[in-house]
């Protein structure tokens, strides 16, 4: 009997505590259970001094719910637009800096220079100057992203994460294995969750005149965008070029 009375007393205290921070006359007609439920939705209930003595689990539950909500949070459309603008600026900066450093003020490589063989890979295939320049420009662009974007959105932007699998196979996973994996340049994702992909971007630095005028004409680029699309996300994968900015198929 004493246990039952103590239980009812505790239930009454819970209801009174939560009803005291509810708003509107309708709240006063709630039962103890509904009042407790309402308390979980009202931060003022579990932030008042001394509440932990009555409801120690409320604070823990509320904190867990708040943490989960923050973890799942995607970037707002305005933030995505801001990031896209900064990515374009980073691409332009990288293109300008490397061209000036390698060729002098106001100069850039012509088609012959772009296609010049500068070495060979481990398979013996030629490495052309345009690929070498592209690597240099990516390095400068990534430095710009760290400086201009990661400081603003450190938990929602990843540089070169590597994924295996895709959305059709239960979702991608992060991996260190190169074979069969994808490594986009920039991924926007839910807070602290690189697997909850929002948008994917790849920097492209076309070198030849035809490449600059039609950056999406490359069959390799189209295949790459198709693979990125399979990873999932809220927007279509895009490339970022100094000439055209954000481009999607």
C-alpha cells in the first residue's frame, strides 16, 4: 500500500512539475502521463534548478534527443548555395594561382602544352601535363575549402571521403580500399555523419579549349557523376569549373 501511495505521489509531483511549465489552459486537463510527455517536449521543464532530483531521466532523454536531432541535421538551402558559391571561388583561385605560377602573369597553357607527356604511370600509360596541372589545382582548391568553408561548416563538409557500395545496396560505407570505391572531392552531409550524403561536388580544371567549352562532354566525367549519383543524396552530383561554376547533367 505504501509503495502504491508513493507511486501516486511521485506521479502527482511529475504532473505538477510539468504542468507548471506548460502554457495554455488546455494543458491543465492532461493526465500525469501526457504531462510527462509534454515535459519532454518543453526544455524549460528540465532546465529548472532541482528538477534532476524529481526527474533525473528527463534531462538525459532530452539531451539524447537533442544530440540525435543535431546529428541528423542537414544544411539549409541557403547554406548549400553559399557553399556552392565558395567552391566556385576556390576553383577560380586555384586555376589563377597555378597558371600564373607555372606560366607567368596572364598566361595559361595552350592545347599542345596541355597534351604534352610529362611522365608515365606504373602501367606505362602517359601522364600528360593537363593531369599534372589538375593535381596542382586540386591541392590549391582544397586548401581554399579548408580556409573558407570548413571553418564555417566543420561538421557538414568532408574533403575526399572514400566510399564503397551504394544506396541500392543498403547505403554506402566509408572505406580505405581503392579498388571499386569512389572518392568525391567535396561531400556535404548531415552533421558529423559522412554517410548521410546531401550533395556531392567534384572540381574539374579543363585544360584544352574543347574541355573548357564543354566540361560535361567527357564520357569519363559522365560515368563518374553516375557513380556518385548511386551513392545517394538530396541533390544531383555536380562538377565545379573555373569557367562555368556549378554544372549538373
